[in-house]
C-alpha cells in the first residue's frame, strides 16, 4: 500500500456505504479529485483523500483525459477503451504515440481546507496490448526504459514508478512536513 507506515489510521471508502456517489464532471483530474474529497470530507466530518487519474495521449490532444474510464462509452470497459484508443492511433508513427498517466490527489478537511498534488508517468502507446497485470490502459502503456508495458511490470515496481506512486510520495512528504511531531513507523 502506498501509504503504509504512516502513523494514522487510514480507512477505505468501502467502509462507509452511506457516502453518496460523486459525479466526476470536472474538466481536470484535479477538479474531480477535489470534488470527490470534498463530498466525502463533508459527509463523514473527517479529512478525506481522493484521487482522479487517467491517460493523456499527445497525438489525441490529451484525450481520453478525464474520460479515460468511459472513453468508449460504457464506464470501466477496459477492452473497448483500449480498442478505441488503438483504432484512433492506427498508422500513427511510434514517435507520435507519446502519452502519460496522470494522477491528481486532493486532501480535504470537513471545513473545506484543501491541498492537492499531481503525479505523472511518461510512456508510449504500444501497437498492441501486452501483459496480464494491472488494469485500464496498462497493457498498451509502454515504458521504453523497462522495455515493458505497465501490465508487464511487477506490482512492487509499479508502486514505485506509477503516476499514483509519484503523487502519493508527494502527499506522504506533505503529511510528514505538516505534522512534524509524527514519525513514520518502520
């Protein structure tokens, strides 16, 4: 877990079924993360951390962007999302298939105080899916420095280099700086 070792008890949203579903209608990952964290913080009357993440492809002017999970229409249909992406990039030269995974985190108090950060992971959209791990666009997100797609990278390594890992490391540093009397558990 990316927040393991912090000296606070961390809960999952799944432990609070009464929290309403939040419509992700922001224009940016940051806006969606802020909206989700704000609703949860206000509902539960406690600090909340929310993420919004997705894929930006340079040749597609940043698409699918905030629509990553529903790029092909139905929310969460990874196979159709990948098929649509590869169809749109059919014939596009390798050098023009640059992309990045983006993650925005928002940490919001019940009173509305907010802190945000972002993380990215740069790559190239592969010509065809490879690998069985991960989810979403991982099978077509190629990392040249590893000669692997994100779906082929072991989970432990992925948790060090992914867009979420970058954003979480910034969040972790923020928490430890803002609350200097606490120390990490080893």
